[in-house]
């Protein structure tokens, strides 16, 4: 039976009911985290809770529970998650807390060898100085619209710019490019989400922060996407133009996996 953790209680998923006056439902007033669960064990809970709790402090949402209670909730819900792979989501609004899971199909293994198609969508701008910059906010409609537009053209992901025209991230992934045998990812100051895979690779020194422009995509030896569900995935085509798929994605996948704490 699928379980959820809802406002401090573990209940069957079907018993969760969102209040019609919940501020997250009405106004997108809250944050969320998405974790990968393999065979009932959640990955990198520490990094996700670090980001969630830091974000909640920024938006001034206080939790009744402490971090240890959240860790226990994640572990309990993950243990009942669908096998072999599931997506676990922590949702916190200004008044409700919810941990849920759903089945997840990772990208097919051939995509890790062949790469995926992406599209640069300049119309979807990220405000690097805005109050939501770097937050995994429930106000996620812009990202969803960008992804829908990219998918409607046969692409796997949309790439987004900030108000200065610099590359920031994908609609659901962090971004990295290989330039002169070094791997660069946009700095947090340009408005990107501080992703958990990105964090672990920065900690190892496998990637570096540097402002990036659309021109860097054309000059890149390789382009990579990163998030906690996919790990590191290579890009093989941008706006219909083919780019090389090299060994960097697999090397970074291994570096990330080696850095992960034991699953919770």
C-alpha cells in the first residue's frame, strides 16, 4: 500500500485531502523537493533537506517538525514506494506538509550513450535578482510551460536564460558545458537552482562555476543535464543542431554516485 506523510502523520495515500484554503494550492506559496527512490531507499536526503530548509528560511515558512522528523518521514514513505524506482516529493506550504511517492521511469540506458535533444527558449526568462531565484518554488508554471513547448517540438528539455541573456538552467535540470576540457555550470548568482547533483560535483571539483552564454553552447565540446532523478545525461542536439556526445557524462555520473551518502 502506498503511504504518504501528511502534517505529521503517516496515512494511506488516498486519505490525503488538501484544504481549499491552503496557500500553496491558491497562490503557489511554498516549496518542494523531488528525490529519487531506489528499491525503497531515498537518495541524498541530506542535500535535499539542506536545500529545502534553507529555502523555507528565505520565504519565512516555519515547520512544526524538526529535521530528524522529516528524515524519518522520508524514510518511512520511501520504504513503501513503488519498486524498482520511484519519485518522492516533499511539499511544504504555509500551513501544510506532505511527502508522497509515485512510480518513475528513468531515461532509457541508450539515452545515456546517445544523448537527448534540447531547445533554447529565450522567451522564458529567469529573474536572477528576484525573490524566487534559486528556490524550488511551487510557482513553477513558467518551467512547465517551457518544458511543454520543448516537448511539443520533439525535444527532451528546454534551456532557459536570465534577464542578462546568460544561460541559467533547463526547465527541470541543471546545465553544464565542456569547454577546453573543463566542465562549467552557471553560478548561483545567475539565478539557477542549486541542484543536489550539481552540489556534489562542485564539492568534488569535477565541475566549476562560470557565467555562460548561448555562444558557449555552440563552442562546447559536450553539453550535459543534471538532476537527482537522472544523474547526468548528455545532450546530442540543440535547436536541431547536432553536438558531440563524449565520455564526460559517464565520468560525472560515476563521480556523483561515489559522492552520495548511503541511501536513507
